[in-house]
C-alpha cells in the first residue's frame, strides 16, 4: 500500500508540475452579457459545433436568439449536442439547423456550400471553428496532410464558396479560430503537405499560422465590402481536440484533475468567438487577431503580407479554385 501511495504521489506531483510549466494558472474569464435578442433574425454557421468551443458558442448564440447552422461531420453527435443545448437555452432561444460537413473532404465542403447557397437567404456570421490536433500521419480524401487539410484548406474552400452569400448579407462577419501554438510553426512552402517529414506538433502549429495568414489576406481581399474577418486564439481549453495526445494510463485521472485547475472550460473558451460574432465594438474591424476579447499582438511571421499572398495562391490551386 505504501509503495502504491508513493508511486501515485510521485506521478501526481510530476503531472501537476508538468501542467504548471505548460499552462500558467488560468485567470478567471468574465462571461459576456448581451441583450437576449442581440442575434435575433441572424443566421450563423459554426463548424465543429457538436463539441468543445463550438458547442458552447452555439449554446450562447441560441440564448441570444440566433439561427445556428451546426456544420458537423458526426451527425449523431450533433443531434445529441443540439438536444442538450436546446434544453438549456431557455424559452426565447433561437433555432438550430444541423448539416453534414466533413472538412477532410473537398467534395463534402462543396456539397455543403451548394446546399447553403441554394437554401439560405443570408449568412450573417461564419465561424471557422472545427479543427484537429496532433493526429497520427494521415491524409484527407484529397491527399492533404490531415491537419493542414482540415484546419486550413477545408475552411479556406468553405469560406470562398460562401463569400458571395456573405457579401449579399453584409454587413457580415467571418471568425477564424486559430491558436497561440502558431508561434512554434512556420509555413514550409518546400513541403507544405509534409510528404518528406511529418512532425505532428509542427504541422498543427503550421496550420494555425495558416489560419492567421488566411485572415490577413482575406481581409485585404474584402476591403471595400462590408464583410469583415478576424481571427482569435482561445487559450488552452478543455475540449476533445487533444484526443490524439498519448497520456500514460495511470496518469489520465491526475491529468484530468489538473486540467480542471489549469485549463479553461469550453464556455470560457467560447467568449472571444462570441465577442467577434456579436459585439458592436468590432463592427468594421477586420484583419486582426483577438485574445480574451481584446486585440492581440502577433509575431512578425503572422503579419507577413508576402507569405500570406503566397499561401493564398497555393491554397487556391490546392483546393481547385485556380489552375
């Protein structure tokens, strides 16, 4: 018994020390308060709305009267999430629409957008939230490295195919969920698809940097329209995003307990995307990145206009928008 206790203490102490080094003690996040009809009459698309930040954001938007299109790969999970959210949103809640979208398939993205453009009169807000984190090396249906394909290219095509409707619905907004982990990556133009070498942590960081460069160039392309685009970094949040990270079996309960102390809840993580989707404070603001509902200062590689333009042109070719 004493040996087991000693082992548990050592492992637990190690996990807590690791968590404290990786994630500083989180500050309390003040939850935003808006009038209950703030988003009444507005239609919002949220990708990855069945779990994590996307689910929490959908719940908050419902409470504000929005019509939310949950764009999800797993329809059963989306249906369960929708029932859960509707049971909590109150009597003045908005409407939920569930549609299939697999960002690892350009065919699925095109089918989704064709349906949206045919059925919807307007889109007020597009939230590019869905993502995959440090998965084993796999490729999308179209042969792209999975993290680049889902986190960047899938959303790149999605946004392009909905731009005409967003412009027709102006003033409208595009919200792009990135990550502070962009700092540890760069755009490897010589091997963008990681054909010669795959490092799952680097590829995630590269995809999140790509989100920021996409935001930068898209804002430039949208100048003169009433469509704005802004990115955000939500901080470290307790979601299923890290499901591919390997944690020793005995350490999992301790890691879970530590995450309750050091990581934000999905609701806390949803506050900045909610701010960018709803707040009058960012009306007309475009091409910026936000954290904790405030404009964030980015590293030079995330504001490199030449790299943004180069990535834009390559991405257009990769998703079939240009020869």
